[in-house]
C-alpha cells in the first residue's frame, strides 16, 4: 500500500493510509523541524477538543476533530489548531 498526499496550508506531505489528520500534522511538524510542544496538549481521543480544524476532501469542507478523522489522499487542511500555530523562534541576542 503506497502513501497518500495531504495538503497542509500551502505545503504537501506524504503519509501512510489510515493515519489520522492529527497524526499527519505531527509527521508534518517533525519533517519540517517545527517545535513539538503543541502535541503534548492533545488527548488524541477528542475529549480535550484542542484539535478541531477546518479541512476539505473532494471539495467538501468540514470542521471536525483531527484526531478522529482519517486523512485521505487529497485532504486539504485549511487551518491549524491554536496550539499548533508554529512560530519561528528568533535567536536570543545578548
């Protein structure tokens, strides 16, 4: 079974079929060297309600839990959960 392509904002990542959108976001962050601090806030079972985001598949937009939604080939993630709004940290200057 091959990989699938998921569009995250203006970027694309290939992941394994069956992964949730939240798992896809985690892999995206690791692949791009982004901070992982936000992922500690997720319960991964929809109880915390931290992973609700806006995504679409086959042109149909949805707003649902990323941890409970399977990523499919062509899924487009249009927003990120607030705790994953990665910001580049500037070097500290003394």
